[in-house]
C-alpha cells in the first residue's frame, strides 16, 4: 500500500527546498526517488517541487485569488441554523432519563408511538414545534445529542451459576433452534443474583424469562435458589401470559436442572431443554434482558430480607407491562459474511406487544386480549409507579444497612485493648 495524501504532502515539503538547490544531476536523482515513493507522473512531480511553497495568483470565478502552493486552505466555519435547539434537547433528555436511558433506536420508537400522551404531560415541556421535531428526529441524532450523558453510565456484573445435579442426561441440550421461532411461547430462563458482591449466606434472586420470538419478558423475584421457588414462579408466569407457554430453555444451574421443574414440564407438555455448559450465547435472548431489564433497574445491591423481597416483587409488577407494551427492542434478522467481516441486519425496533400483533401466526383471541390489557395502561403513570417502587426498595435497603452498622464506642476491655 502506497503513501497516504498526508504523507505525500509531508514528503514534498521536505524535498522541495533541497530539490531546487541541487544541480541538474542532483535534481534528476531526487526526482527519480520522489516519483517512486509517491507514484506521481514525472512532469507533475517536477511542477510540484518547483512551485511548492511559492505564491501563485489565479482567476477563480472572475476574481484574482492569491494562494500558496502546499498550504492548506482555511475551512469556513459552518453557519447552518441549529435545528434541535436547547429546548428540544431538554425535553429529549427528560424523556431519556424517565424511560430508563434507552438507546436512540428504541427511544424514537417509544416517542413516536406515544407522542399524544407525552405532550399532555407538562413536565416534558413539549409544544407543537418540539413534538414535530421529536417525531422526525433520527436515532443517530438522538444518540449524538445524548452522548455526553451516556458516558456516565457503565456497570459490570458477575455470575454465580452453579452446575446442576446428575440429571442432565434427562434434559436434552439445544445446540440449534428446533423450535419454530415464528411462534410465541418458547422462553429462555435465567437467574440474576442480588448478592451485593458477597456470595455468603442467602439472598434474593430474579428469575428472567424471555420469549425468543417477540422478546416478551417476565421478571419474578426468588427468595433464594431453592427448586420450589423457581417451579412456583414458572407456574405463575404460565398462568399470567396472554399466550401459551410451549417450551423453556435454561442454563445448567442447579435452580433449573432439578426434578421439580423437570416433572412439572413433563406433566404439562412443556418442552424443557438446556444450553451447553460454558456457552453463554446459547441463551443470548435472556442474557440481554438480565442487563437491560434487571441490572439497570435495581442495580447490583444485596437484597436478603423479606421486606426487600416484597419491594422487589412490587418493582417487577409495574415494570413488566412497561417492558412488554411500550419499550421497543431490535431483533436480528440475518448475518451476512463479507470476507472476514460479518454484517448483522436488524429489523425495525418495536415492542413485544406490537411484534405479536403483527404476526399472522398469533390467534385473534390473543391479539384481542393484548389490546384489552394495553388499554388500561398509561405509559407515564406506569413509569411513575416503577420509579416509586424502586425508591421504596432502595429506602428499605438503606434502612437495613443503617441498622446493621456497629455502634461506635471506645472502651477498655479486660485484656487492655481499645475497641472503637
């Protein structure tokens, strides 16, 4: 690969003065080497070296223009009028903060689908002009306007998955999709542990269940990793779903690989499969929701009391309708390999509710039930309920930590040591 234009200009700048000072034979040698390095035609190279750094006058559009060969032109500052002013950015930032800091592709779908409801809320300060702009703004522009705020939000987690008992031979490994991905009802299961960085003792966990087709997500708190809690939560999810539960797929954790859950699935006709050990991508759909739906909502704190468990239940009761009816998600359509690079193609982001309504394989009864449920949900009021539940959960945690703090004192023991 040859030199870049920047490197060619730097080389010309170094050689030009020396070239003009050389004799005829010296110029010929320099010119030969210069042409080999840059790939310039010989005549052009001679003209460039002879005129580099000199002032020239040319007629451009009927005007005399003076310039220096090789000196970069001063770029004119853009004077384009700002379309997305501070007022729009303030409204956009308030919407972004309220609806859980979503990316631009998901946020624009939510804003456009619920603009009439959002305009009615005075806190967002959305007038007609701002509403028109918010409905036409692109996802990339949203990400650009919120870039400085987004840099502050990055967290990492850890895994506490432990292998299940010697029951794995009864639960087949799903190495490829034998399920019909066009049908809702096939869920991936996983648990998120709320241990606060210390795995000692008992603590609460969250059961995450995500539908492969639509992205429909159900969250349920667990008192601990006991088999009975997981089974009871799966039964609860099955009874509350607007469509049938056809199959579940989990990792190899002991909370899933047990007789209680296996016998229930066999008795009810639910297909039960598991992913390969140490292959997190086998459950990629639910792994995404562990971060977006759980960690970004309740964080990485330790929850281990009954009060925290009840508050966690309250958070998920209000959060799940918001995730399933209003929060859009992007779904991978295909992967195209172009040489060493893999190009991923995604469909237009849409909420799970809309994906179910658009599917011709979903029955009319299920669609009517979905429409009935969504009519009773106000997006802003629902988000306020979620925020209130999260505030209550964090207040309970804070009060618990204050009670657990040791009482400061300074006294001398019989051994003569001072405790403070």
